[in-house]
């Protein structure tokens, strides 16, 4: 089965389970477990054989135990820094002693890990793939990750949940950081004691995640088929769910493992058997490929009755209702007699609630987010609205995303006419030779700024990219001046 057909069968918003391979693919400053520990050891001692000795001492049952290796390296690291207050790692010691003065004991070793992984240096050759993933995020329910870095938060714009916050979470629109985050070194899980403590407290978190796995499709990215995280997770799920039941089949059918295969551009889904210790063999779906864009495009094109974004908003209101918040609930009909497709849930002010949609003003305010996500479902709501002859509305980008936009040519011609009229009015008064928007805002009077920017963009003194950056910095505005610039950008860019 092709990836597009497989994803097209989803009835609910998928959840991404993201591992180390994801960060290795997209970040310049990312490490596998072995590589991270080796880097820290070499920075500490300058002697690669020191690390090899630690590694040799950390073998159990014929395999390297990296949690044990991390335990031993942490001891050495913390001891060396304590003995060398003003040395190479002075900045790490500064953070350690600052927290000690405040009554909080941190591990210097984990502080250093957060410093190493704190930056987000995206690989330039993967920018188009990241853009494809951004377009897909509108259909992603939430993300679960064992990674420490903040790449998931940057790409998905979801709320990160660390430690006990996971138990109090909103399942939609969250990044579950089950092994900790660079924003809080105290919650980093890397040593043997960390994992033991995590496993002792994991029962409640496991129950939370199990609910997600039962109700949502799960896509694993950044793991190999032999990864211990995958096997441990499957063992956990099927220790609660009998493997021979319909529920177990539903969970298996919803699983997709994306396994990296350099240079392979296949888009075909296959089945794969995984042997789980002390359990039956589990069959899951797998795609082995280097064509991640095809996967993200399939997710972006998924059409579901309600967007993940709207579910996140409604769930927030629902949680307030459950907690005793003063929110009125009005049920207008006997909902037991209504079909699902006939129901409408409206949330808003008691004065204004009626059956509507995102307004034209909101679309302008959210223009770049809608375009980045290629949100054709949202754009199609324009067909239920009228753009008047007096309005300045950016239709070129939206029409390139949504193929069934009504009155597309009429709106485009009207947009161009207004741009031409604006430029004619500004030519005499606002002509200038400035080469940056900052120069214009600093040197021209306020009433000439918008005309000056439009003139300079059309005169090729200011790039479309600079205009875009200026508009993004002022996103959320919807006044006439903002609309003039946005319509010009929209026309030139699309």
C-alpha cells in the first residue's frame, strides 16, 4: 500500500513518536547516545582512550549499557569540575553554584548536556523537508519524544510537557518530553538511576500514553526497528491489551514505523514482525525510505471533519468546565437524536455565538501560518464569505493552495487593481532611494512609510524576503496599511 492511501484511511489525528534519528536528520548539533557521551568525555579529558575504558567497563550481557556508561561519566565529570572551579568549564560551575545558593542541587554533567544541545542549527539541505512537515502540523494531534532538544517545539509550535506536567496535560497540541528537556537539566533522564526512578514513576505516565495509543494513529520517526524504545513500548501496550483481540488489531493497524534507508525513495508500506521478549510476535506497518517529504505531504493532505487546532481549543474549554469553571453550556436540541454529521459545537461569547467560521480579518492576521501549513480546509471557508469591492484581501497565495476557491479570478483582478491604484497615488509623494525598510521607517514621516515601502519594493531596492520578514514581525495587524503591504507581497510572491 502507498503512504498516501495508508494515511488517507486515518479517522483521527495522528500522533508522532519521535526519536534521536529525527534530530540527527535535521540538526547540525545533534548526537546519538554513544556520540554524545564520547563527545563529553573527549571535551573533559582530551583522551579518547579514557572513554573507551569507561565503555569497556559498561558492557552487560554482551552489549554496551549506555545508561551505566553515563552514570560513570557523570561521576568523573562532576568530580573534575569540582576540582577545577575556574577551568575550561567555569560557566558550568557558575550555573551549578548559582543554583546551590538557591537551594537547588543540579548535576554539572546534565547542565553541560543542556548547553551542548540548547541551540537549534537546522541543516540547510533539509529546509524544504522541514517546510513540508510544517504544512502537515495542522493535522498532528500531539508529539511524544525521547529527545532533549527543542526541535519539536519549534516545528510544531506545541506546548512542551516535562516530568509531572505530563500527567496534567491536554493531549492535543502537546509535546510529551518523556526523557526531559534542555530547558530543565534536573529532568534529564540519562543515567541508570534516572531510568530506574523513571520506571518507578512511569505507571501513571504509561496510562496516559496508552490512552493516546488506543485512540490515535501512531507514527514512529527517528527509531530503527530494533530500537529498545520501540520494543519496550510495544511490550507495555500488549501487556495491557490481549494481542488476539479486535482492539489489539486496531492498535497494530494504526502503527507506522518510518525507518531511515539512505537514498531509497520508496513510498510503499510493508508489514514487519517484531519479536517481543516473553510475548508473541507483533506485526506492524513499516516504511523504509529516505523520502520523508512524501510522508509529510500525505499527512498534510489528510482531511478530517475537525482540525487538530480546533480540538485543542475545545479541549481547553472542556477542561475548564470539568474543573468547575464558570462556563455556561446550552444544548439547543435533543443531541441523542442527531447524527454526528448534523451536530455543531460552538464556543464563544454568549452574546455573539452563532454558526460561523474563521473571519476574513482572522485569515489576514493568520496569513503566514495558513500559507505555511497549506491549510486548504480553512481557506475553503472563504467560499462562505463575500470579499467586497472596497476590501483589500490577499487571494493569490490562498488560491494556489485551495483549488476550489470561488470567484478566484475576480478577486485576483480586484487585488491587482487596488495595488496599481495605491502605487499610482504614492509615486510622486513617496519615491525614495532607501534600500531597507528600517531606513524608510527611520527617515520618512509616518504618512509616507507605507508608500515608501511599496515604492522601494517595486523599484527592487527592497527584496520580497525583507518585506515578508517585516510583515511577519507585524502579524496580527489588520489595518489598511498592513493590508496594502500584505496584498503587494501576496501578488509578488505568488
